[in-house]
C-alpha cells in the first residue's frame, strides 16, 4: 500500500511526501528479504534521484543489491 500511496503522491507533484512514505516503508522492510523490499528500494531510489539526492539514491540501490544477493535463489 505504501508503494501505491507514494506513486499517487509523486503523480500529484508531492515528491517530498512520496519520499517520506517510501523512507518509512524502507525502515520497516530493510531487514526483510523479499521482492517487496527491492521494489521499495528501487522506487525510493528513483524519487531520490529525481529530487537531486543522487548519493542517497546510490546507497538505497546498494542496499537493494545486497538484499538481492543475500536472498539469492532458493
């Protein structure tokens, strides 16, 4: 639901609010290994990059990559 909310906020020009929603979601899922975690990371990184926070976006993407590598094939 937070991904959907962030999309709606971003579409209406409320990028800062969308980032806040995704940062909250990221805090909740960053220790969990699953596809929803990677989706949250990717969307958060997109919004951060769009708003000019390239370094923070890279950090989020690195975290998503770590999650993907850690989860690996099961």
